[in-house]
C-alpha cells in the first residue's frame, strides 16, 4: 500500500513538473481495498485492474518499473509507448490491460475464465474492479449477467468512492445500496468498509475463496472516499469538507499505520523506515527510466495486424513526410 | 451433392471445430437451436460443450471472446444480424482491434456478421457494415461472394491471428449453390477476376458480385465486354488487381450494397485515382444504396440498392463518357 | 550548479493555459523537490506548480495575474550536481525531456487569429465532365500521348467518339493501329525538332504582309562588289539597319511585358538535310555588308555540313529566309517560336514596271519581300512600315 502511495505521489509530482504526457490517475484512498484484491489472488489467477488499482497491481506482482515506464513513455515498458498511464498490463501473465470504456473488462475476464474451464483448469479465480460509476454501464450489466449464467469464478470488486469524476452517488444509482444488485443477477454480495485494511483483507479473502471453491460470481462492494481528483488535472472541489472529515474520508494508510502501531507490529521508526525504503525504490526506478528513450516513430513498424502479410501501406514511402 | 452458401459456412465451422480444439462457437441461439439461420445446425451435438448459447449481450459476447483469445483460444462469434453488432462495436473496435498493437498479444477472434438485405427485412436486419469495421486498424474484413469462398475464407478467418469480421450475405445463404466444397482457394487478400472483359471494369463484392455478373451478361449481348472483379476481402483490399483491371479497360464502375459516404466504393475509387490516375479514360463511377435507412416495403427496397438493371444503366452511362 | 526551468504543467485534458495567482516562494529561497512554489488558476480549478528539483529558486519569469500556456517557462531553479544526477538530468537525452514536447499543438496565449481573406485558387464554375460542349483529354490519353511523344496537333486526324467529341483511348488506339497499316518510316531527329518548333510557334497568331521590291540597284551593286554578297545577306543587313532604328518591333510579348532585343543578332535560314538550320550574324547593325560577307559564307558552309558550332546558332532576334532559291515568288514562312519576325525573300523575276519619266513599261527585276510576324506584338501598320524601310534600304545598297 505504502509503495503504491509513494509511487502515486511521485507520479503526481512528475505530472506537476510537466514530465508526464497525458493524464495521471491516482488510487489515493483506495489502497487498502485494492491491495486486498491483489493479495487474495494467486499466481495463475486472472486480474483486470482498473484506474485506481496501483496497490492491487503491485500485490499481484506487477513490477514497479512497468508503472513508471508506462507513465514516462519508455519504449521498454509493457505497452511500448503505444498506450499509457493506467492502460497497462501483461495479458499472457494474467494481468489484463484496461481499455477506457468502463465495464468492458468484466466480460473479458469471463472469457478468460471460460477458456480455463475448457482447459479443465480448476481452482482459479478472475478478479476485476470497477468504480460505482462503472456499474451504470451496459457492459457491466451484460458481463455480470453472463458470469452468473455461466457460474464463473469471478470476483467483481466495486469501489464506491462516492464520486465518478464529479458525479455523486445520488446521480449514479437509485437502489438502496449497490450490493442489492447481486440478488438481481443471482450472485453473492459482500460489503466492506474500504478504509479498513483488516476488514478488506478478510472480506476479499472470503470472496475469492468462495469463488475459487465454485460459489459462482462474487460481488464485493466497498465504501470509501476518493482522496484525490478524478485525475491530477482535477482539484475535486466538489468533494465537501464534511465528507472528507467523515469516517468514510479516513485515509486507509493512516488507519493501517495506527493499527500497526497499536498492535506493536512496528514502531514509529520502523514505519518511517518502510516509507524511506519505498521512496528509495521509487526514486531509483524513476531515475533509471528517465534515462530511457521513448519509442522512435521512424523505427516503428506502424502495423496493427499480427498477420504482417495482410497489412496495407497507405502512405508514401518517405518516413519523414508522415509520422 | 450440392450445397448452399449457408451449408458451406456450417461445414467450415464443423471442420474448424474438428481440426482445432481451441475453436469454439459463441452466440445467441447457436446451440441446440442451430442458429437463427441454421449456420450451426447439429454442431452443438457433434461438438459437445463447444457451441455455447449466449445471452442477448453483444458487448459481453465479444468481450468474452477476447478474453478467451488472450488465453489462446480461437472463438467464432455469431452475431445474429450484422445490424446487432453495434452493441458490441466498442469491444470490437476498441479492444479486439487494439489488443495486438498495444500489448503484442494477438486476438484471433472471428466475428460472423449475417449481412445484407433480403426482401422485407427492413432497416435493422439488412445492413452491410464492412466499411465501418474496415475503417479501424487492426481488423481484417472479409466479404465472400461465392459458396467456395464462404467455405475457405471462413476457415482462413479462424486460422488468422487477427480479429476477422466475416460478412456473410443473408440473401446468398439459400440462393447460391455449388457442386462441392473447394480443395484449394485463392489467398486471403487477393481479389478475383470473376469475368474477363475489355471495355469497362466493374468492381463488386458479396451479393453485388452476382448483380454485376448479370449486368455484364446482358451487355455482352450488345457487344460490350465487361470485366468484373470480386474483391473477396475488403481489408486488406487488393488494389493491384483492381488497378491492373483498369489498366486493361480504362473505365471503372464500383458497386456496393452499402451506403455511399465513405463506403468500400469510395475507398476503391480513391485508390485507383491515386495509384492509377493515368489509367483512367473516364471519370470513375460508383453505385451504392440510396442514402437513407433501408426500407421495409419490397417495392421501395427493390430500388434502394443496386441491381443488375441499375448497374447496366450506370455502365452504359460510363461507356458514353 | 545547473539551472532547470519551472514549466507550466499539463493541468487537464483540454487546458491550454493558466493564470498565475500567487507566488508561494520568493526568488532566492531554498525549495525542496516537488515543493509547491506557484499557485495557478484555470477555468476548472486552482492548482499548484511544484519545483522540479531541490535547490534555490533563481528567478521568476512569470508575472502575477498573467496567463501562460502549458509548457511555458515560469522561472528557474538552481540545483546542485548531486541533484542533477539524482534527477537523471546528466544525460543529454533527458535534458530534452525537461520541456514537455507539446510541439505545435499548443495555442499561444494572446495569439489573435490572423484574419486573412481566403482566395480560391481555381475560379469559375466547375463544369461536369460529361456535359455537352465540355471536352477533356483523359489522364490515360495524356499518359499515352506522353509515352509516344505526341501532341494534340498529331490528333488532328482523329474523330472522337466520346462525350462532346473527345478522343477516347479506344479511338486513339484504333487510330494508331490503323497507322500500322500504312508505310511508316522514321522521322529524323532534325525533323522532329523542327516539327516541335513549328508547333510551338503556331500557338501564336501569325500574319504576313508583303511588298514587291525592285532589285535593280541591288543587282548593280552586287555586280561591282568583291567579294559578292547574296540577296539574302543584303536583305539581312537592311533588316538590321531598320531594326537598329526601332528594335521594339522585334521584341517578344510575355504576358503584358515587351522583352526588348538585347542586340541586333540576325539569323538566316540554311537548308540542311531533313530540315533547316539558322546560323547567326551577331550585331549585324554595326558592321557594313562588306565585312559580313566572309563570315556569312563561312556559316553557310558549316551549316550545310552540319558542323555549326554552338555559339553560331541561337540568340537571334529575327530570321531571314530566302525561299526564292527554290524558285518561289511568294511564301509565308513561320517565325521561330522564340522570335517575332521572319523576313522572306522571293525569287527575282523580270516584270514590266511603269517608268513615269519614260512614260512606258520597262523590264525590271523584282522580288517579293514578305514579313511574317507575331500579331500580338505588332500590327499590319508597324509590319508594313518595317518592310517598307527594308525595301527602301535595298534601293540604296551602297549605304548598307
């Protein structure tokens, strides 16, 4: 969680320093929930994280360098500059890169789970996250329904951080609470306080376990508050002070830190040391990646097909004339 | 033994299922029912567990196919009508088409689109969407016009590592028959000279190929020899064959069942104008459907899209220029 | 110590600029890396610009309440060598990465749109290609003709079957195929060159005026001269003298400008195998006839042998041609494409001439002088005056 938070902070500062092209999206406030998903999954499972799942990615095993390289546009990153920021992943390793259309990744995880079933691979789970905004899309509906019909081992985590960009819950859904949708789909619901790491670990562990054991799709709804803008370009002025000071608005990192200290699992110096180590790791990664070159437009093959022999040349042969 | 275009598609799917354990079929009513057009008749029984019924969720259907493809499978997705692929459009163009370019992991899905109009089918059961999909990089778009091509090109589509939009024509399903299945085929991406000629080139694809051939037959009686090119695949489009034909005849008429704006006919003419300008002895012409939604009433429908009749008129007009 | 710029960051997807509303740090103060130093406001939010590194703020280029575009340099921070290394700025590649590569897509603040009147490049109404009366040559025709080295003049004999009578590629190929049935020989390079020159010349409106010229004086002068000059040279010298008085008539019209001849260099036509060569006598107005004879004869010989040096041809402003040597009394030669005038000399004939003094017809030798000219440059009057002047000069050959 801490590593993810430090990474986020660094990306934000690089963004403000004009070093990052395009948008920066942070998971500030969502670390406890996200890391619990990543930790509950195993190698061999499938994970399609969403925008604020930096912590979950790290827990699942995504290297820090992947994040830094994708944000800084290094040609050595997993997306090779062809996509950026949170649109990153390693599909062959079970980490699916998102596309921007919310809800779209759920059915893709379903398909992967179907494939594993065809192969008679047992005991695996597919997890994906959306925000409460994502639950409004048709894609979400179709995919959850599909997973339920096929009784797939899907864990669908909904992080209700109270705002979809600037849209509050009251303009996003009208049901009493999101978990109630589970009945409509015929799946199991779980509810959790997203600010409490201990609860998150427990709930996600349970949900993933049930899916793995054949319990069908599990809908986990977590309540928390988004502690940053929708993106770093957004100052989130629409989030009221009242919300920020409520229980919902607690910083899960602080909550976890206090718990650590209370339980004597670490002392203040130890916590400082954790942070220092995280900062060092991130700084080293950034320093390394800042030396790396971006993709060379003149060396790109500019071919979107795997079947090279079927691709067409539309431009005149001079590469300098057309990027 | 003779088989229809539809049966050829069924045979191809059977062969794909039999030859490659990674192939499965997913779509609405494809299982025991055998598909709305019976394109998958008996396949669920022959290949248990590999022909799955989907809910009415085109987005989720395509999405699931993509997920399975990432895991190494080669799904064939049947959209009930091309017109209904639009709810799944996002997954096709933003996910399937971009996956390889973004991640280097290919997406070998085949999306079958029953396309084109039949009398009385109306605005939402008649569309030809090849140009819309062809516009997006990362997709292959096929438009087989013959029974043989329906068979061999579908097999090829399954074998290709990229997402293929397979536009099969509903009118041809039952109206086109062949004696037997082919044992070999032209490579995908190559157009075919369906009829050799001298005075004018008609470039067509899918059902319009047959209208063009009928028009050519009629005009042969007047001493005009029309060359007809069957594009077979829209993307990639075999510009070389088209240009070579225009080199022979000097006159080009491009015919398509879809709408004019930005359609296949526009693309063909753009290519010939750019690469074969000096071959044109007259301005290139095109014939498309009228720029309105496809009408339901047979009388309206009969003039809405090109027919042998209107093709003859257009060809005559071009010859007079 | 190294100076690094404080850059206005990308603040949102559609944000192009922001206004500085507060400086949180003063110049000269120390700052930590990523510390907020300037507050800026966009139309969506208030945000902070942070320091690109740990060091001392050197200066602020930005002013309070002014707007700056994304990517603009707002000031500088001076950083230590270790900090330079820590930030990875010691490599040349990363130095370029400091300023975001917004390129030409960033709109400059305060750049007012230059209002320009857009002029269409092609005026007039487009005419449908197949409309009656509108004829065109297709790209294929043009390409084929280029390939064969043909021009529209070569198609004069082809009746077109296309819209508005245009020649289609089928008409053309049929025409060519038909030609194959006739006896065909190759035209020499000279022939093709002359054909090209005449075709180009003919694109102008050419007219001809003529005047019968008494040759008695000329013939008498010639009889008494050594070496002897031919009648063409007399005519050339007379033309030179006449043009020296008014060279504008030999000028060329290009657009609305008359290009005046730089010097009275006159050419004369010599028939060579398969064509005509035109050697040139330079500054023919300056040297008298007697001095031109030698050079003239030399050039004629060289021309006949096709051994004319390059500097002996080209650059003449008018040409003289003696078609009389073929026995012709009348002809309308075509001026060279780069010239406005050609003076022609017909064969001398004995004709009766009314002698006013004697009151009777007397036999005289008379030859026609013709002047073909580009009617865009001069009219019949000027042409007539020039020709009359030449004829008059030929009555006093001793002055030439």
